[in-house]
């Protein structure tokens, strides 16, 4: 299985990176894993020009940055894992920028006057399983509701299938503490990936 894991944190040795590293180590045997550290790439904000909508079978964004290549990688993936620190109850701005650019994977055919969820649309990543992993300093409750809702909406729009939204609360800069706290959640994530592979 080709797995793409996306690190949405600018801290490549931070909490989210540590969690992704551990998961990748456990699932590496049966899988080809590609890590995308989002801050290694040049990804501009979406221009909202809708030029990508003129080509139906590929992303085709007119911007000459790294987004088109990364979006092609998503199309080729069997599973996509998003890892992000919680920033202001939401995605990191770097990951949000990349998620906005995914509009070029969604081709809106009918109903341009409607809400996105009601428009007739082809998604170039339809049916792909996706996982969200969030690390945060505070608790899960009264802190992560918005990002979980945003991810549900992303899955609806992209027609992807959520295998789960996993929150790792109370992350500190102390490696051993963060590892300790994330242990059970990481085990669950690995289990979910293995169950998906076996079914
Ligand atoms: C700009 C910014 C906003 C943050 N907002 C929140 C927040 O809303 N809730 C929270 O619990 N932690 C928040 N944090 C803490 C980070 O989510 C937390 O430390 C995370 O584990 C950092 O991950 P990283 O080491 O992978 O970058 C924020 C941190 C930053 C830098």
C-alpha cells in the first residue's frame, strides 16, 4: 500500500513529527511510505481563479509552485495521513494552505450557486481513506471540536473516507512525556491502519 503522510508542522522535530515517525516505523514493513514535510515545499495560497476547473482529469492549478506535484502524489496514494499541531483550534496555517489548494482536485460540475456540499462534483481522490492526527498543548475537550468538524467537512467535500480523527492532548516539549501520553493513541492509529489493510 502506498501511504502518504503529511506533516503540517513547521517543527520537523516537534510533537507531530515524533508521532508520525513512530507510526511510520511500525507500518513500514508492508508499505511504501512517503513523508511530505509541508514546510519543505513552496505552496502558495489559492488564488480563487477557478482555472483548475477547466481541466477535469488532473489538478491543473496555474500557479508554478509545488502544489500540483504534491496533489498528484495524493492521487497516487492508497492512504493519506494528515498530521498537524492544533493552531487556534484549527489546522496549522501551512496545512490549511495546502488543503485550500486541493480545490483543484475537486471539479464542480453543477450547481455553482449552491453550498459546496450540495454541488455536483468529481473528486480526484474520491474513496481514499484518510486519517487526521492532531497534537495539542491543551485537552481534547473544549479545544479540538472545530478541527474535528473541519476534517469531517473536508471528507465530505473530497469524498474521502475518514478512518479516524486522533487527538494527542497535553503534548509538551519533553520527548519522553509526549511519547508517554501519545502511546495509546498511536497504538490505536496503527491498529486502524492494519485493520484497513486486512479488510
Ligand atoms: C500559533 C500556535 C497556536 C496554538 N494553538 C493551540 C490551541 O488552540 N490549543 C492547544 O491546545 N494548543 C495550541 N498550540 C500548541 C500546539 O498545538 C502544540 O504545542 C503542538 O503539539 C505543537 O506541535 P509541533 O511540535 O508538531 O509543532 C498552539 C501553538 C502555536 C504555536
